C-alpha cells in the first residue's frame, strides 16, 4: 500500500469512529424515550487491494474499515411476545373492569342493595300480620315495595348505561385501530423508500412498532415482516395492512342493550358487510364478549346481569301474587295481584305494586277483617329455599365468582405482559454504562486514527519537501 493509501485508511478510521460516537450519543439522548431501540454501527474490514504485476508476492494490509449500516438492535421474536401478551392483557382488562362495574351496581352486601330491600319488604308484611287492618303497617308495605322495585329498576338502568358506555368504548377502539393501521401503511411506504435509497429508518421502525403494539392490544392479530422493510398486519387471518394498502374495520349491530338481542354487536370488514372478523385477543374481543346478548347464562356479562334482574322481578311478582291473591282485604273482598308487570317493558323496569292500602290482602279466606294469616304467609316467602332471596343470592354469588376469576386472569396476563416487556427491554433498551464504554472506545479510536493521519502526513512532508536536499 502506498503512503497515500495509508492516509485514506486513517481517514476511514476517523469517519468510522465518528459514526460510532454519533450513534452512542443518539442512544444516550434517547435513553428515556419510550419505544426507542438502541442502535449500533455495523462495520467490516476492507480487504487489501489486488496485487499488480510488480507487487506480486509482497504482503499487503487491508484498506481500513467500512461502515456498512446502523443496526437497530431489536428482536422480532421478543416484539412478537410483547404484542401477544398485550393482546391477552387487553382482553382480560376489559372483562375484569366490566364485571367489577357490575358488582358495583349490585351493591351487595350493603344497605342500598336488593337483599336489604327484600328483607325490608318481608319485614313490612310481618308488621301487617301483627297489626292487620291498620293503615300504617299497610302503608309501610307499599313503601317497602316501592323501594324494592325502584332498586331493581335503577340497577337495570345502570346496567343498560354500562352497556351503552362499553359499546361506545368499542367504537372508539375500532376508530383507533383504523387510524393506527393507516399510519402503519404510511410508515411502510416511507421506510421502504428510505431503505431502498440506502438510508437508515431505525427511528421510523420504532414508531411503527409502537403502532403495531397498539393494534395488538386493541384487536390482537399478528405482524409479518417483509424483505423490503415493510410489515403486514393480520387480524383474524386476514390482512389489515399489507404494504401501503389498508382495510377498514366497522362495528355493527344494535346501539342499545335491548336492540342487541335482535342485532348482536360484531366487528366486520367495511368492504365485506355481514362477515364477522375473528379476533384472537385484544380489548375489542373483550368488548364484544361483554356486549353479547343474554343467552341463558352463557351470553355477555352485562346483558346476563340485566336478565338476572328481570328474572328476579318475574319471580318476585309470581311468588307474592300467588299468596296475596288468595287473601282478603280489610273490607272482606278478594285481594288481587300485589305486583303487576308492564308487558311492553323489561320485567325489571315494568314491575310495580298496588298503591292503595285498602287493596292489601292480609286476611285469610274464612277469617275476620282483623286476621293477619295471609300477611304472615307473605312474610314467610323470604324464608323458603326457593324464595326470591335465594335466587338473588345465587345471582350475586355467581357474578362475584365471575368477577374474581376475571380479576385473577387480569393479574396473570398483566404479569405476563410485564415479563415480556422486561425481556425485550433487557435486549433493546439503552444501557448508559454500555454507551459510555462505546463512546470512550470510539473516542480513543478517533484519537488513534488522527494520530495515524498525523504520522502519515509527517512522512509525506519529508518525502515531498525534504527528499533530495542533502548535498545542495
């Protein structure tokens, strides 16, 4: 190699060390940036030049170093693990939150729950049995009945509102997925052109990775990397994003809990109406599961809880009316039904009681006006193993178990997600200690290359300016 070749080798060393310092500085600057993946300079040695005729057989050194690329030290495997764990955590989080909200509506145990209202209702009947024909105890029965029906109706309305809120959140999630998918496609176009031009797209890839993680948490799915630097995002086995092309999702079905019974809420491809999208996880899958209509215990948790209130109202009216209609009022006339249900409304909203104390049937048939045997029989309904109270306790216990299981599932999936993120961070996040070592290494390499350049420059100065001066 010529002396001028040595100068070029030193220059290559300078530029490589400078790139190393630049990349270390970039890593240090983004040590706290969410989603940033550390980078490293990829370099390789340049081989010795081909030997000419006169240099055949002479040993040759290489021509320095080549900076080949600035590598992004991420792992597709670990990224996939984070997306998969995030999808399962998103699903579990939605279900756990919904069931905890339902427990809040139940308000059990508590003074404002249905159980307390049932106990107050039976106790009021016992007061009538103890003072048959008196106006005050009869008025208290009607008041207790109104309290009970109001709590049933209020809880049902709260569940209806919760269902509407959940559907709104699902619609927002669909909008977020569509927006993220469009951004991924836009990044695909930019990254492909940048890489084709020989540039570095590491920061763009980081931004795109955050979007694909967001899509996975919302709707599950998989991400497939392509040779040109783009990624395809698949949901339910179909492409949501392919290169620069995007498909749009749409949420269809009833906009109210009552309407969802005839038209269940489902996720569809906008270009294929009526064809449901199969989800393998994500918040949307959790939302669709809780928004499903009641199906005898296997439907959506919100609609099933509302159906439980309907079931309670129906049984309450049936059990009380069966006894009350067999009694006599204080005037000695046959008592009719105590409760009525408006058939045009859900039982929980349509149930109501008589409002006239004179219509209360406290006496048994064949007894006097001051008899309270029928009122006593009504008071004892709550003690039966098949009473509305027992039915309600079974409902509360069932919802409590579901909520506990959902919370445990959420805790487990959250732990798995945290573990996946930790594993990836240990590989991809910036270590300040490591970057300082890299910075010092490249700094010394830069100084050494500069020293080589100085030495070559001095040698050239002697060769050009001082050779041949001896003897003049």
